[in-house]
């Protein structure tokens, strides 16, 4: 398990130039995305279709049990085309969770948009907004399941969260060790998500959201602003 | 996923009387433990041997992929003997995680033993003591993995944690909604465990423990003692 989330950074950007003959399912080294574009030749919706199938497959089976072949089958295309668009299984996963994670990726703006005295509460409300949403919750649960059971999936999630959430929120803070502070705040919210949505322990699972926010917001506020 | 952790309460107590002919691997309803004792007839170490094998199998394969047959094989006994001692797969799992969880089960005493002003810090230090221990950490990781990926495993863990940790710690507190408060504190610690030990996100993964305790203890203190 290596901390190379950064390697996925441009895995989905168009125009990457990598070896188009490399179709290994799960290469140990990090490749840089899909081969040169030929998207038009395949039809404009193919990439989206594969991505939707990948998202469903990973959500239902978890990282370990999902294969590029299975994703191709679910999308009605050859596995080679999945490799063509996304690269390795790891890279398909990165693209799929980026899609699933999309609702969470506006958090930095939500947290930054307002006075400093309300930053803790805004972060808490944002997180619960995403988790309480019946559309985004299953995708988040699926991501957590894959990350907890598979080191590669954990590395991909780590990369995405670091790059798209933590660095950006940390950049808004005026405290020592801002990344550590953001992670303290994140850990409080992740722990509540575990108890409330994953393990479903009472009374947390059915506690009133306002009660949770009232208790948790001061904690986040302290982590994010106390010098 | 039903909240019936309570059903496991006496699953391991000796002398339970249940139908000894029921050897289903994973019964949907909750049975109450193993049949009447005949332990002496099988040799005194057999039960412990099966339990150790179960613990290893669940830790290595996760709940889903572990079978009573496989546990029997690993212990060098017939699957029927596993059922005989423990009951269903769910009940073998309950016994195995109770064993893995043993180091954590003294938390209520550790938390209760001292002045109220130090309760948050004691809880934090206790949790890190268990997670930083190279003997107990793999077992805790295995429990988390099973609970996150399987609803039955989650229910078993929930029952154990509620009965052996939360109720007992809550009983020591002088705050409104003590169980909710304990879960708030637990959620903070669980979230840090997720970032530090499971997803291994930096800087949390290698942050100095004293720094984490210094930030987190006041949070726990507030949850556990503020009226």
C-alpha cells in the first residue's frame, strides 16, 4: 500500500498518452490513464455507459470481486474497450468513485463560503446533507466498503480525498498543521457515519440530526479554527 | 439488518439448551448458543482450538467467505463439532470477535478509574493503547472489515459493543442521554482509527500520538461530561 494517490491525478484527463496495448487488469505499477482519444469512433455515450456500469459493479460487488471483464459485460462492450477508455481496474475504480464522490466534492466551497465562526457547523451540515441523501448514500457506503477491505481501493480513495477535499479545505484555514486539523474534523464525521449509516448503532442511527450537529459543530469549529 | 444484538447475549454461556440437531450454517433467525455441554467427552482443548481457528479464518477471509466447514477443517475437526460447540456461523463469529475484542473490553474500568476531569484523556489513551498494540490491531482491523461489509457481522459487533462497552461506560456518566454521549466520543475515536489504521491517510497515519490525544481528549471530555 503506497501513498501514490497523486498518480491518478490526470488519469481521466483526455489526451493522455500511454501504451494502448497494455490491458492488464490490475497492474502493480501506476499507469497514466487511457490511450489517445478515439472516443468519436466508438460513439459519444460509450465512455459514460462503461463508467455507469463500473460504478454499479463496484458498488454491488466491492473492489475485490469486480473485474474489468465483468464491467465490460455489464456495459455491453468488450473488456478491451474498458481498458481503452480507463486503463487498469484501479483506474476504472478511480473514475467510478470520483463520479460517486461528486456530491461530496463541493464541500470546500460550502465550508469556505461564510464567516469563520460558522465553519464547523457548515462542514457538519454539508456532510450530513450528502449522507442523508438516498441517492448519494449507497455510493458512499460502497466506497467505504471497498476502501476498508482492499488496500488498492483505499489508496485510490485516499488520493481522491487528499487532492479534492483535504488540501482544498486546509488551504482555507489559518491554524497550525491545517491538514492535520482537517483530518481531525473529518475523522469525527467519518466516525459518526460509521455508527449511524454503516453499523447502525442506536441511539446514533436514529438520533435527530440537529442534536448531532449541535454537539459536533463545536468540535469541528475547535479543530478548524483554534490556534 | 435488524437491531437484535441483544439476542447474542448469552450465546456463549455454558448450559444453554437449544436444539442440538440444528446445524444450519447461517440461520436467518437467531439461535441461542450451543447445545448442552458434553465438553469433557470431546477433550478439554477442543473448544479453544475451534475458537482459535475461527478467529484466524474470520480475520483472514472476512465474514462472507468464512464457512463453518472451513473453520472445522482449520481446527482439524468435523464441522458438526463446530456447530455442537458454538451453533451457527453467526454464533461462532460472535465468540471469535469477543475473543479478539477482549483487550478493548476493559475500557469501562479504565475510563471509570480516576477523576472526572481526566475521563476524556483516559478514554483516548485506552483506545490508542489497544490499536497501537501489534497483537490486537490485526484483530480489530479484521472485525472492522467484516462489520463494514456484512450486515450480520455488523449486528454481532453492535451487540457486543453495546452490551460490553457502551452501556457500561454510559452507566458511569452524569449527563443527559449518556448513551448518545458515549457514541459521540466513540465516533471520534473510530474515525481516527479509520484514517490512521485503515485508510492510512497522512498526516494522521504517522502523527504523534500525544498530539492526537491533546486535540481529541477535550472533545471526548466535553461529550462525556458537559451537562
